[in-house]
C-alpha cells in the first residue's frame, strides 16, 4: 500500500468516526430536548386540570349552600341569594364578614305595538353591583300597585335574576377572601400529583400561588420562583377568563428525572461509541504497526542480503582459486583458502543462528536452564570475545567491577551472549576509537551492570524502539553498520527471562549507557 493511499484511508476512517460521534451526540441531545418538551406539556396539562378542579370544588361549595336555601321550600328571593356565604370568618382581622351582592334593574319603556289596553311594555336589564337594591314598581299615580303585565314580566325573569344574583355573590365573596381560605396546599398537592402520575411523572415538585407576582401563603416551603425552570397557569378565572392569581410549579430534580428516562439509551449509545473508538484505535494501531513491520522486514531482507553477499562472494573466489592448477598444488594457499571458506561459512551460520534464536524466543521454544554463576566471570569472559576487535581499532575496554555481591541465577551461555552483543553494539556504533567502560554495583538485593561507550549515541525516539525486533536506526542507504536489528531484541528477551530489566540512557553524539538490573541470589 502506497503512503498516499494509507494516509487517505486513515483520514477517511477518522472522519467517519468523528461523524458517528457527532451523530450520537446530536441524537442524545435531541432526545433530551423532546423529553423536556413532553415533560412541560404534561406539567401544563396537570396545572390546567388542578386549576379547573380547584375552581370546580369552590363552585360546588356555593351550590351546596344554594341547595340548603332551596330545601327550605318556597320561592327564594334575591335577599336569600345575596346572603349565601361560604367563607364566614376572616382570621386575619378576626371578624365576621358577610358579602352581599345585588342586581341593578334598569327599566326601558317601549310603546306598545299591540293593543292590549297597555300604554307600554317594560323590559329590564340586569347588572351586578355590591349594595342592596329594593325593587319597587309604582303605577302612574305613584302607588305601590303592580300592573298585570309587570307581574308577568317579573315572573318570566325570576330564574335569570336568581342566576345573576348567585353568580355575582360568588365573584364578590371570592374577590374579598384571602386565597389561603379558598384553597389549601394539601388539595393542590394531591390534584397535581394525581395528574402527574397519570403521565408517569413520579418526581418531587414545589408549587406556589402568586397574586399579581406576589407570593401568597399557599406555597410549599422550598419553592423558589427563579431558581428552577417554572411553569404556571392562571387559577380562579373570572367570567372574562382572567385572573390575578397564578399557580406555579417547578421540579428541583427535573433534569435528573428527564435524563433518567433516556439513561438506558444514552448509556448504550456511549458504550457502543466507545467500542467503536477502541476498535478503530486498535485497527489503526495495527495498520501502522504492520506497515512499520513490513518496512522493517524489507530492511531486514536487504541487510541480510548485504551481509550474505560478501561471504558468498569470498567463498566463490576461494573455490575458484583452489580450482586453479597452480594453487591446488600449493598446500599453504589451499589451507589459507579453506580457512577463509570456513570463516565465512561460520559467519553466515552465526547470522542464521541469530534469526532462529530470536524466533524460538518469540515462540517460547528456547529452553534456558539456569544455575548459580559469577556475573563478574561472565563479564570478563565476554570481554575476551571482543577485546581483539577493540584493540585492532586502537580502542579500550576498562572494567570497574565494584559490586560486593555478584552471584546470580543465570544461563551461562545465553548471558555471555547478552554481554557480547552489548559490547559488540558499543563497538559498531563508535565511529572513532571504541572507548568502553563496564561498571557493576549493588543496589538493594540487585546488581547493576552498566556498559558505557563514547560512540554516536541515539535520539529519544530511537531509545524507545531500540529493543524492538528488527529495528535499526534509519541511515538511508548507507550500510556502514552491519546487523539485522536482532541483537538488542535478543538481549531484552534473555534479560526478561532472568527476571531482570534492561534500559538505555543516551544522548546523540555523546555515547550511550546500557544498564542491566538482575536480582542477586540471597
């Protein structure tokens, strides 16, 4: 896969993931808003029901009083209706208050169009007012006699008069009665809760009745008009559907209740989104990792080819020389060429062994038996393997074996290879004369082995990857440092198998220090 195609694929996948997250967030937010609207509609419905029911309860009280009057028998007059009262005692002023209302009768005379021996017909208009009015009819002479037609009119209008008087009485008394006498907190709470439960709204609420934006005594203890979102409707409407009173309700746990109704769906959405993010991140990581491994393996094959090319060429040249009749009779030259063939063959064999050894470590097929060993002896033995190469480049290896306790449980062969690989690494990455110092010291129940060189060093990015299999610092097409990136990977696997720990400290251009930490045998 080309780099451009890989980058385009990553961008498209990332945009898709971001789009999914935004869609999920929009969906949850939109659902929450819809639930809020449904909640508000249900609350308004409950408030309207409560307002109407409270007014109906009050109206029924007056009808009960009216029935008491009608039960006495006879035809009630307007005075009987005006004396109907429900709220007799005003505790605030500690006195008895009776509210009286009346009907104003305005007479209009219209000339008679039919000759029934009447000069005119009287029609009446009734208007409510709050004082006592005595209805009198006089004849043309000013007496108290009521004409037949006037009596007929009054009998005809009696039911309307009673209704108007009764309604005027209700309105007048209600307007002059404090709201906490007209309705109780218990009734309002009961009616609200009943209607809210019908819409599955089971949550605590606070309510209050306000008169012209001023609080009344009909309110719960914790009601605050401005603290929470509040819904209100008029209560005790007059004949014009207007009122100075308003019933408000709010819900301290409103958002919590609404969110609880969508929490299941929201959690599932969040969980699946997280799973998608994890799966995407994992897939992207694996893609990048596989791309890196592919590049590393390509480099490895190139390096292996480069490493084998020289030995194979040398072996071919030596064999061709031996075939020469002049050389084959010269025993000394034959021995020399055979020695070269053997050395180059050994070199290729060592390279193959490195690959097979690290492969076995990956599959946990490498059997590593451990025994008590002297770590200082292993270090000295490893130095002998590399000492001639260092001296040939006019360098040195100095030892500073200061550890007082140095016996560890280790495999002698493998751990010697570990030290050799680290020393060989120090030599290979020293452009000038290799200058190497080996230190040991005790730290608690552990021993530290430090191999310090004054070579090329490495960057922070390289330090993080230097122990990875096949990894080698990129140097373009320059192959001045031979290897396959297996040496330090092998070191780490062996040290880990010995319950140890290996790290590196380095600075570009100033050398590196590799530190191995191993547990001591107590």
